[in-house]
C-alpha cells in the first residue's frame, strides 16, 4: 500500500480504523493513569483491554501485542500533554533518569506475534528514543521523517520540539493507531523504498530511524534489511540534514553486516558511531545491543567511535555531539569530466546556392527513325560439345556460355565468374525460344539472354502432383482433385550482373506472347525507377510500370494491361474490414493468371516458415507468409525469384515453393523436413541444393568479376586533439558504465548487498541497450575522426578529374529527429546547433538508462527474484536514485566536446551543390548563403534527383547509405554524362559494419562502365588483425575489444598512439 492510510477504501481499512479507535481509548485511559502517577501493571492492562473490547484475548478480539502497542501509545500521549514536569527540566541527566524510572515502572513486553516477528516491530524504548532525538538537534523549522514510525516513540520527541512530521508505518493497524494518536497523516509504504515512494517535494531536514534489523518484506530473513531502509532514507534526506539511526551491533565496517554498512556510507559516511551495551531494548522484549549512528549529509572526515555500557554513559557523548551542518541551498556541483583541448571549428564559408553549376543549354530532341521491330523467337544453336570451364582463380572460374551459342548476341560487357562448385555443373540443354524484339535482344547480353532462356524453359514445366491450399493459404496439401502448379526459376546473380534486365527480358517475352499483366515485388518503392529504366531499355514504355499505391486499398485495380510494382511491406498490409493488398492483386490478376510475378530481392521473404535457434523459436514473418500465399493462390503463374543471397541460408529458400525442393518427386516430404535437413547439413547441403537446381535448369548464379578494380587503404593519422577527444569519450563511457551498475543495484535488478542478479531479463536488456549505444557512438565517432583525411583525399581526386563515391552506414537521421522534436519555438527559429556522436550517448542516458524500481520476492523454491513495482493505481514506480544519477550524467555529458557527424561534415565542406546525397534522410540541416542554419526537407525523390545529377556529371561527389544502395547504380555508365570520370569509391566504415565491407557492394561497379573503380577503405589509424595489447596509458581507457577482419576497414582499440606504433612495426616487417 502506498497511499495515506485513511485514503484507502475497503473492509480491511475500515476494520483497522475501528480497532484503532478502541485501542486509542485504552491508550488514553493508560495515559491518564500515568499523568496521575498511578502504576500500570500487566494485569491492569489486560483488564482494561477486556473491558474495552468486551471480550478477552482468548476470544480473539485482541492480542497481547495489541495491548503492548496500546501501552506504547499511552506513553506517546503522556509525553504529548506537556504537563510532565521532569521532561521540561534544564538538567538532561535528570530528564534521562526520570524517563528510565518511568520506563522501568511499566510492564515488560514478553509476547511476540507473527506479524511483529515478520516486520521486526520492536519500538524504540522511551529513554533511548529521547537520546536519539537529542542527538538530532531538532528545531521547530525542521521537517522530520520517521520511515518506520511504529507507535510514535521517536516521533513524539520531534513533535515536542515543534517540528513538522513526515510519518510512515508499514503495518496498517499500527499506522491507524499512530495517525489517531499524533493527529497527522501516516503513509504505509515499504520503507526500503521510502525515497522512491514519497512525493518529490518532501525533503526532510532530519531523519529518525529504527528500521527492521534482519527482516525484509519479500526477502524474509535479511541481515542487510536495516541498511536498505537507512540508505533509502539518507537518499531522501536534504543536503546538510542530520540522520540518527538505531542499528544492530553487526552494522559496522568490520561487522557481520559490513556490506550494508559500506553501501550506506556511499551515500553519507557516519559522523559518530555509538555502541550501546546493557540491553537498552530489554523492556520491549529483546536483549540486543544497539549502535546509535549520526549522519550529517555532506560531511566528510574521520568517524568518531564510542562504546558505552548504559544509556547514562551515552548521554555525555550525545550532549557533546557537533552541531548540524549549515544547510546549503543546492548540493555541490558534481566534478566535471576532464576536457581535452579542442580547436574551435570555424563555420564554413557561405556559397551561393547554385554556384558552380553550368548554365543549362537548350537542345533539340533527337528523333529516331521508325523501324519495323516485330517480336520474333530468339534463335540459338545447341553446342554438340559444351565449352569447358576456364582456369580457376581462387575459388572462382570465368563464366562461359557453355550449352548454347546465340548468333548476334552481344558479349557481356564485363567478365563474369562462377564458383568452382557451380561451374562444375552444366545446365540442361534448352528448347525454349523467347519471343523478343530485336531492340530487346540488342539490349541484353549473352549472359542475360541465357537467364531468359533458362527461365522460359523452367516455366514450361510443372511440379509433380496436384495440390489444394489449406484454409490459411500458406501450405499446399497433395490432393488428386487439386491444381497443377507451374515451376518457377531462381536468378541468383550477384549485384551488377543485371538481374533487373534479366527480369525485364522475361516479362517482355511473355508480353510479346500476349500476356500483358505482370507484377514486380521489391524491397523499396525507390526501386520502381530502376524497374522502369530496365523495362524501357528493352523497348517498353515507362508508363507501363504502375505503382500499386496509386490504387487505394479496397478499390479494384483498373489497369487493363501493365506491370504492377509493389513493395513487400505493401503486400502484407491489411485493413480492419479484411481487405488486403494481396486480395486486391489476386482480384486483378484472376485465378487463371499465367503471367510473370517477379520477386525481386526475394530474401526479404525469408523466415516464411519460422525459425528455431539457440535463442528460441520465431514465428514465420507476415511478409514471408504473404509471399507464400500469393504463390499458392496462382497455380499457373510464372514465379521468378531474384536474389544474390538465395542459397546462403535455409531461411532464404523456405519461400521458394515453385522450385520443387520438397513434396512429391523430391527427397523431402514437406517444407519442415527440407528446413531440418538443410540446417543439419549446413553450407555443404546448401551448395548441393544450388548445384542440383542448376543441373535441373531452375537456378543460375553468376557474379561480376572485380578484375581491374584497385584497392588502396586510406590511413588517417589521429592528431593529438583527436586522441584527447577519444580519451574523453572513453572516460565518459567509464562514468556511464559505473552509473549504470549503480542504477541496476538501486532499482533492485541486482541486489546491492549480495551482488545476486534478481531480474536477469531486465539486467540483460539494460546492458544490451548500453552496449548497442556504445557501439553506435564509437562507430559514429571513429568515422567522424577520419573526416579531415577523407576530405583532403576527395579534393585530390576531384582535382584529378575523378568522381567520388562515399559509402557510409549512419546518417544521424534518428538523432536529428529527436533533437528537432525537443526544440522550443525560439530555438527552432534560431536554428543553431550541431549534430554530434555525443547525441547518441545523451539519448541513451535520457531514454535507455534504467530507472524502473523493482520489487523483490521469493519464488516457490525459495529463490530471490524481482519484478517491476507499481503503486496502488497501477502506475510504475521509478527509482529516484537512478533518476538523479541520470540527470547528473546528462549534465556532465553535455559539457563534452562536440564532434560533427561525417555526412554533415561533407556537406558543410563541399556544399549541397557538389554533394549528391542518396540516403534515407527526410530532413537535414544546411547552411544558407548568409551563413545561417536552416532546416531543409527532402522528399522521397530527392535522392533519386541527386543520383541523376551525379550520373549526369552535375555533381562530383555522391554519398549513399544502406538505404540508398539497394538496387541502385552509380558506376561510370557509358551512356551517362559522367562516363569520362573514374569512380573513386571511399568506404567510410567501422568495425561494426565489416559485413558491408566484406560484401563490397558494387554500386560503383556495374555493367557497361567506362572505368573500373578505385576502392579506398578508410582506417582511423591502421589496418590490424585482432589482438592489440594495451599499454599503461590505454589501460586507463575504456576496455574495448574490437575484432578486426584481417583486411581493410578494421578499427584500432585502446590507446591510439599504441596502435600507430604497432602499425609502424607491422609495415617495417
């Protein structure tokens, strides 16, 4: 329960209130006896309880524990009346003697209830409570917090001093009695979380605390229970405030509860420690010794320690305590992180918006003579003896047109290769002759024509057996009355071979045969332009290709003939009234459709069958299932798969239902059996499948040779300023990591005292988020540090008449959007800020730092676990200590040196008139002609326009990210305006993006190029393999462990100077 007691509704609250009223009447009667100096005996106490409740304790109306609580409340009422003369004397020794005499005259508590034991309800005896209040030096202006107030034995002395009270008691019955006796609101929080549960504005000046010594709610027996309560109260105590705590004897630096002692000292070290022997709790039923500790929050110095054998001996020490600290309006500022010297970055000089662009020249369009170009069957001859494979180079063999010869076909513009395994298998002898126009044949190379022939040959065959679909439409069931399904074909050619032209050739073949409907699915809507380009290159009209988005969901597609283009994400979209894009397409095609369906980037349909791994099972993707349903719904459709990674993973084949990999006539009964077999067989099994598919005429996979491509590592030597920046960020991450570990303890994800993990999932999520943010920040930082050398290299290449293509991974779009969302109207109008990798760290601290408070409990088998805590209204409870740590971190991180992101640095240096940006950014910050920043919006076609300007030669630099690289071409195409400029491809990558580097995505290396590209991967200091030892200097830095790839693009680890030295030795060797 977390609300004030009498704000609670229900029978339990009403029962507690009614009982408290009766107990209060007994307490008043006892207080009256004490005022008249009449003795109070155990027999008299029992008699008075029986008279008030009308029954004995044996009848269950009350218990002796209730009687003792009433006796304690009577003492509180007695002291509140202010009429007891000894309490107002000037001699502290006389006051203590009077309190001890009164305490001795009262009955000894000899009865314990289960609730008392569970909650450790041992109220502070009268004399000890007075000593604690004297040690607190309470003044009328104080706000005094008692987290475990019990019956008010400590609180009454604060009330006597005229202070305001903040009372909390976990037990509802005692809380109700206390509230009636003190006439103040009492909360019923678990005091272990008192800092998190109290209102934000409640900042006590004094804390008086006698917590449970060895029992915690949810944990049961817990030697650190008192330390948990005390630590939470100290966190809530204001700076300069005083806390007086009554703790068990083991709560010491060398005691049995030393771990808890140390944890409390991290918040505030004790100023005075007073061990009191002589059983000060004897009258309340326990003979334990206690330690009275005095904390002044904000004080630092040696601890004063004393041991006494009685309360009388303790009094002089209490009276001699130093005064409380002067309250400070604000806590002292946290120490700032060391800042490296950073050179001031000058704002780039403004340049006119269209400077450097040549004036457009008006040209007269050229008219082509009209020719008779009727479609004809493609003629070819079958070789009697297949051409033998060429000499292998490494694991590749030069591709050759082995089975057929196509008279008049143009040789492929660039050399193609096959793997040795694929080259060892010959495709079957074809008999199919595509129907193509002469201009289409001229636009396709011999390699591409071979793919069109093989696809057409495959489409003429059927899969063995007849099938019907299940109710969901995602599985075929063998049935003699079912439909016959047509075979499909898989083009697995690598990037740059021309899969788009090959697909267009297959569509043109069926188009010329009268099948005037086709569908192309791809990953991105931006690739629609590529589809139109390939289609028009073969003689089709660009208008034949129409995007599915033109036709609203739920309305019919009114295209009488044409090529429908759609993305996979559109394919899986549905509406609440059961209308879907899939059904819309099926209605347009008709159930007897036998045209072409192209699944471009078909690996996007992976995991259609779901996956099982060491990390658990995953359901089939909605996108993959939609693709399977499409194929199953159109038995006669000609399915053409396009993917360069089709045979790299079993999941990339589970959607290929038209290849006959499972079912009748195959080695696998169903898809699940195929997936299991492939997973057990590994890459060897996939290689066999690929070879068999090629032998059956269902698969082809060629790759573009990289002969003529030059590689050169571009090394950037880190400057002293950059090394200082790197070190500062490393120091910052050490601070963040330490705060993260403390936050996990504060939130009870990890037990602070034992170090046990209480919630492994929450801890794993927090650490995973932290590591991901660290990786993103260092990825951005290391790339940004390379920019000076990269900019110089680009300027040199531009001076040599070349064109620069820069490939990067991150654009900072997400950080920019969050920064813009947080701007005020005035800040948005001024628009003067710089994006930096530091924003990634600040965003993590602000949104990813753990603050959710956990509640500890024991499972059925006795293990300690924790779960998220919520208040009575179901709202999450957040750890105030973690929130304070988060705010402190943000303040420190904002003082870090800013580093401009790579993409913004390029645009700021060269200007938007020279840099073509092909990324996924929808907005960016640019500098206008007056030197002011402005927010520039970028439409979906902005990247396409920029790419066209680059290809036409109007822009000399092109920057693209992964979002702008799929399916796009930036090579020196012979028909482009920039055909005379060699492409210098800069790979601005880091260790975390080596998978992109290893693939060497050839956007700047395509067919029909005039120049082979020059590849220059950038490294921050060196090209290294794994295992760089740290020097004494680097050992103080963040302990990274980067793994190099044994090739270009690896990043240095630890101390940059050490890495540079290692590089020199490697090159000398």
